[in-house]
């Protein structure tokens, strides 16, 4: 029996790719495509069992909570999920056993692997910083991928007892040193011609390791979206990050 999928945010670039990917998947049936201002109730009318949310930050929490409240599994690629919003969603999911939600800052498998490798490597280097580069139409900075990577790196370094990266900067009135996320400096570039790119720079005495991932086309995100759809019903509750569905063995 085919999985019945609704795509919310189908009018956007990512949503359009998701529509094509679901249509091409032999084990899935696209039953609804929702654009801005379309009623969420149409998901129920279409008989969907799974929802892909690729909408906008202002709408994503409402969309996902609607899905969970109606017993639908959700795969989410929209940013805007603060720690408070994630905790609130966990509480809702605790009242709806058997429902799974995956919130993934990035669905490109190479990007997920690069972030995991960076976290592992960061234990062994004195310095670490992140540079993320995206198209100028992106509405948030730093990217969700960079924030997630910094979170993983921060946790790995804290567990290993690695001190903060050395930095003698005393004056930075214009913010040249970038944002600080979980103790990691993150620098955002917005440039026409880019899609989604990230470098993690790791430095030690006399050496540097750079881990870089490039998405040149939004089609690169679709294998991860399809993986999420196929796995989410077997993972009740909330999973944050596609790495939670991968056996990385790190």
C-alpha cells in the first residue's frame, strides 16, 4: 500500500522539489499540495498519513502541531524551531503515542555526514569555526544547518573537555567575528548564484582541516526527505536532525 503524502509549502522551491520526488517514488502517493493560505483541513480531506512541511518559519509550528493533533506523521525542513518550540512539541507528542516527527535542518545526506564528522573531529583540534554560504533569498541567518553543526560540535567538545577556541579579540564593534552558537563562531554569507554550502574550519598547531559540503541543486535534499518519510512512522516522538535516522557509528 502506498504511503499517502501531503506537501505543505508546495509553492516554494523546496516544496516543488518534494512534490516531484514524492510523485516519482513507487511507494508513495502525493494526495495534497498546499500553498500559502490553503486550509490545513484539506490534508485530512485528502486522506494523508504523512505530511512534509517545507513552508515558512512563521507557519511551521502551527502546521506540525495540526498534523500531530490529527495523528499524522510529519517530516519538517522548515527552520524557526527554537528550543522552547521543540520542547512544546515534545510535550504534545507525549499525548499522541505512535506519532513521529522528524525536524531536520538539512536533508542532504552529505551535509548531515559532514556535520557529524566535524563534531567528531572537533575533539582533536584547538580551534573551530563555521562558514555557511547561501543564496540571498534565504530569510534566516545563521542557517539551521550551521546552528545544528555548532550544537553538535559544542556538545562533543564539552564532553571531551576541550576548552573554548583561542581568540584574543577585544574590540569588534561591527560584529566581524560573527555569531556565537554553542561556543562556536559562525559566519554567514549571502550571495547570488549560491544554493547551500558550509565549511567547518578546524585548526591546530601547524595544520588545518576543512570539511566542506556543497549543494548545487535542491534535488540534493530529496533523498533525505524520502528517507525521513519512510522512517518517521517507526520513530515515535520527536527526532531533531536526520543524523538521528542514520547509523553513523561515531
